[in-house]
C-alpha cells in the first residue's frame, strides 16, 4: 500500500466525521433550549422587577430577593484603625456638600483624658483651626470659629457625642449657624457605628443601624469643601475611628440598618444604654 493510501486511511472522511460528531445533535439541542429558557426567565424577572415587585436588590437593606454583585456605590476609608489619615473626597462624594451619607465606627477609649482642646473625632472640611483657649464645654458654641461641612466631636467633660453641620446664616450676617444632634453617653471600650445623612433640608443621625434623631434645617448647608479628617494629636488617646463608608446620595433607613453594628475585632460592639436623644442649635 502506498503512503498516499496510508495517509488516506489515517485521515479518512469517516474519521473526520466521527471526531467532529463526538457531541451528539441531541445534546446541543438541549443546551440551546436551556440557554433560551434562562434568557426568557431573566427577561421575565426584569419585567416583574420594574412593574410588579422588586426582585433584584441593588443595595444592602433594599427590597428584593436577589442581591446583585457590584451594585454597592459606597467608598470605604480607614479599614485599618492603625493607619487613619486625611482623605480626599473626590473619589467618593466629589464636591457634594449636601445629600450625601456616611458610616463611621467610633471607639471611645479614655473619656477622662485632658486634651486641652476640642475633642474632634471626624470632620469634612479644610484643616480645622482649634478655637482659642479657654473653652468650657462641648456645646456647639465652641465650633463657631471652625469651618466645616460635618463635624463629629466629644463633649469636653462627658461621653456625649455631637454631630454638627454648618448652615448659612438666617439673618443675612456672615456668621454661620451651627446645628447639632447629640448622641448621649456613648459606651467606653465598645464601639458604636454612627450613621449620618446630610440632606438639603435635614440632618439625620443613626446609631448601630437605627435612627436616633433628625432635625430640619432652617436654611441651606454652607458649601464647605475639604478632606475627610480623622482625630489628631492627643485626641487619639481619647477615641479611635475606623471604617468610614461614604455614599454620594441619601442612604435609606433600611440600608443603614443593614450595615448594623461594628464587627467583632478591633472595634467590639455592645448595645448602647437606653437614653433619649437631644438636639441643640446655636
């Protein structure tokens, strides 16, 4: 037999047909119908999601049965409590000064430490200028010399935590108006998860996922830009912060509740004692 004939035997048309038909037409038909069914089901789910009831959950705590990966639009800073430095806001909220939200874990270590200055734990704005000494208490009046979009700070003598924002003056003067919500008597040695929404007409404060208090604005928020600033100097001996999560939009109560309390680890959680919130304005 000639080489040509052998080659013909080795690579005959029958051999080629057999190698190409290792997957039977029946299996391919089943795969085709399966893919077609999946596409139809997905189209029906999308139709139901937008016309009848939510099927896909876009954000934690939102309505829906199926969570979509990659739908979280928040930006997280300060995941390592040992490496907390000022952060530029452009990656998260850009130039927004209202209608944005954040979560922040706060761990109070030593509330009796004498720092000799306001115990500011978090702020959004330019570098903060500490008010001239002496200062007496932790009320929002000490913040009249500061310039900020949001400021979170401890009372000078107690465990009360203040969340403040700066508004335009209502009397036409250049002096800003400070609006504050108080989180009373935060625990020592145990973290809380502070949630804040700065709206165009309202300030809301959440603790461990639940609304503590809100207050309507008498005027618009002052447009103060700047970094996210952590505590500095000897303030870090009083309290630590971590896990700053920021959204460029309003966060719903259900979404705040879904994030709940600080996880076990560096910041351990324990429920806050029952107490009534208070609101102060100057």
